[in-house]
């Protein structure tokens, strides 16, 4: 399973909406092999076309 797929599956499990803090606490980073997994989650959420982002004011 890729990192992106793991983040998407975690978000689905959390009901489809989550903050970065909640994602960071729920995603299993044990096999990612990165020094900054929180930054990787942020990058995945911000750059993935599969994740819909809520904009301020909506």
C-alpha cells in the first residue's frame, strides 16, 4: 500500500473529514522510512487530486 493510499484509507475510516493533527495521530508511520512523516501527510493531502479540500468560507 502506498503512502497516499494509506492516508486516503485513514481519512475514509475517520468519516471522510479530518484535520492534519487527527491524520497524523491515526496514520501508521512505522514503515514509511521518512524523517518527517507529518510533512509527507501534508504534501499528500495538498497535492492529491483524489482528496477534496474545503475552502475557507464554504
